[in-house]
């Protein structure tokens, strides 16, 4: 497998490019280490949602996520929603919208076959590191490590925010062990408000059957966020296009990344879906701590995990559990 890593451009700004025989990946270290583009050269297909703006829109620290360039794949840490850290010694410290690291520059080094990136916490004493490399021509692995040099345990939520382009043929595939999902939405939608439980993949809403796994604007202004109920038994999920067979498989170590969320909605007129394996549930870090659905990096310790992204063509849904399951 031949891999090339080089300096490149995304629109009007500099970026890093990683290229295998099948995939071209563009990364912006200066903007939260965002994986801006994953392009399949074989299919001539862009998997990531892309803003239609001709120039890249930069985001500043502690600003609303929706103000900047919302496309691509952002790192969300240590909370999705803005909240206050509830435990000593950082009790009362406000966590910005979508966390700290998505809108600040990361340091990086280009290695022979991978890119190493790191960033330090601003309001909390942690270092977040990641290594991006190809496992196969069609499989990208991101290895993460958070270091806590302090003498206090640190509760955190890490959530990947990869916005995938979707269409009426896109389906969300969960392991068969997932039987129920819980809505955490704050806007009107068919799955209801925070805490409402539904059968997966088909539930009943207002007397009608509703297939949650079908990804398309099933009603005007559709926007939904939900989590698989409880911890996951299997560390994988996928997006499958029933027309083309194009499939994105995501795998991860379920002992370190025990929760799985989904967000879907409209970005600037484009319908997108984010599969979000995560270290804590429920969007708000303070709520995750209260419900004991959170991960902790112990004092003076480290916490490490990975994410595999595999891009393939699968004819039958029953074959999707074989996608991306590289341990």
C-alpha cells in the first residue's frame, strides 16, 4: 500500500493531505485538526458534507459552532453542549459549545506513514493527541490519547462529529444487539423531547410506524438526535446506500467508547448524518456525569482509543457487520 502525505490547499487555506490508492484525505491543523474532506478517487465521491462558500470560514475559541464552517469532521471534547463542569476542582468552569478543541490550532508532525497532532486544554489541564494513518487503501484509522497530568480525575466526553452526505437511499445500520434508542433532541421532532425511548429500528409515532434508520427528510424541517440506549455490546455502526451499495463502516473499542449517538438534519440546504461513537452520552457533560454515562481519565494517567473508518461497496445489508471491524 502506497501512502503519500504532503502540504496542500482546501479552498483558500493551507492544509495537509494524505493519499492512498483509493482515498484522498484533507486535514486542517489550524482549525481544530478538522478532517475536512474524505474523497474516494475510485467512485469520484466526496463523503463529507462541504460548505458551498468559496472561502473557508474560520471559527474562534468559545464561539457558537454554527457560526463557522460546520462541514467536515470536527473533534468535540470535553462536552458537546455548553455546560459547567460540575466537580471539584474545576466546579463551575464553563465548557464552550462543542467543547474546547474544535476551534483552536493543533500542533502537528508529518511522519513517514502518518500524521501526529496534539493540543492542550485551555480551561482544563489535559493534552489530547491523535495519530491519523491508513490501515488499508480504503480504511483510515485515528488513534486518540488524552493525558491528565493533574492530581484529580477528569470526566470527559469525546465525540467525533463527522457530517456525511446523505440521500433518500441512506440507511443507518446498528448491531443487532441495539433494541432501543433514546431521544436527546431539544427541538420539535417525531422522536420527542429528551428522554423519550423508542424501539429500534421501527417505532410507533402517533399511531403510525416510523423507521428511524431511514435517513432522509421524512418530514419538514427534520432534525433528530438520539443515542442507543445504554452501553454498546459491539463496537461498530455503518451508513449504507441501498441504491449504490456505497457504505461507510465505523469500528472502535467498545470498552473505551461505550456509547453511540446519531445526529441528522439539514446544513445549508444539504441533508447530512453524523454517526457518533462516544465516551459519554446525552450531549451535556454535567448530565452524563449525573446519569453515570461518562468516561474518566484518572489523575496522572492516560486514556486511549481508536476509530476505524472503512469505505467500501456492499450489496447486502447483512454483510455490513464485516465492514471496518479491524481490531
